[in-house]
C-alpha cells in the first residue's frame, strides 16, 4: 500500500495543493494529548503495496502489542495480537492522552477492526515543539476514522525511526476511540 511509488503520488498531490498540516505544539517534543509507541514493519503476504506494522507499547509484563495494516491510501485495519498481557496500562494511558471521560471498554472482542485513513500531507519533519510540518521528512501524519466515522484520532508514524503515536483530534472523540480500539486491543 505505501510503497515508495504510491506514497510519492499521494503526497505529491497533497504538497502541490498546499496540504501540509501541523498539529498543536508543546515544548517537550510531543504533540499534546499523545501516546507514543514503537512500530516495526511486518512482512506482507498478500499485496506488496500494503504496509503492515507491529505496534508495541511498554516492556516486559506490561507490553501491549497490536498490528496496524494499511491496505490503501484510504483504508486499513487494526489486528489483534494474541499471547500478550492484558493491555490495561496502555488503554489507561491512551484514555488520558485522548481525554476520555469514561474509560469503559467495549465488550465486543474482534480479531480485526477496519478503519478509514486520510494522509494529511507529504512526509514531513517533527518540529522541536512537537508539531509537524516545515519541510520534507520521515513523519507521516494521518487521521484515522473509526466506528462509521463516529471517532477520529491522529496516527503519526516514522518508518525510519520506528516511532509512532496516537494523538487527540478532539476530546469529544476520546471515549469512542478508546471503545473502538479496545475491540481489538484486549
């Protein structure tokens, strides 16, 4: 999905339209309301243009893992990863970052959770204030739409450094994002 060729086509169009978006900035190098985690590329079995990532948060007994698959420039899915500890700490920290007021998780447990995704411009740099933009770089900034577009969250990732984060779009989405993600991160 995000082969160099397809990424250049999508992102060139965004750049030509002036579409580089920067998120709010803070002084510690992270976007406000964000939760950072690590990503590692996974082998893709079906389509060479797909991008599959193993996401991990925490270490040892507190490590939470889930897979993120980008199937096209506008669609993807989260995939449950079996065998790990309960993701209590991850979901709690994500709830804080997204300003969720109700930390109730979904009772539904699924192996996959489809989403729509929008790339917010070409790969860019992360500023010292935590935002994005200002020149070409390795950070992809995206917005993910969950639950029939009832919940939105930023998903920013850097394939070179192996860093990623979920960032708050709007505090009114926090509860729904947490509930949707808890369907596959359990």
